[in-house]
């Protein structure tokens, strides 16, 4: 908590911490300060053939998990059960 006896309730910085000490901290080179990565947000590239092949009715009906997906969507009352 705060140190009692000070006006603002906080203890001042110790006198041993000289501002010139902060100036001697090494700063990384300008070219290593920012690391650029791959841009994000462009993952979805529409492709109807791939969409129907992955999420289509035929793919859903052929697997037990796909049938479960269709049944869940039926129970929920979805108008569209698959692509």
C-alpha cells in the first residue's frame, strides 16, 4: 500500500535511480523493432466446387458425423440443411 507520512501517499523514486542510467539502455536497431508477419483476414477465397465438396449434401450423408450434422440442423429447424 501507500507509505504513511508522505503527502501524496506514494514514496518518491529512490535518488540512486539517475535519469542518465535510463539513457544508457541499449535500443534495438530500427530494422529489428517491428517484425512483419503474414497479413491476416484474407483466408476465405470463395470456391463453389470446394464448398459443395466439403459441406455439401452428398458429403454429409456419406459419413456418420455428417448425418449427425443434418439431424441437428433438422431439429433446430434450419431452412437449409447443407450446401
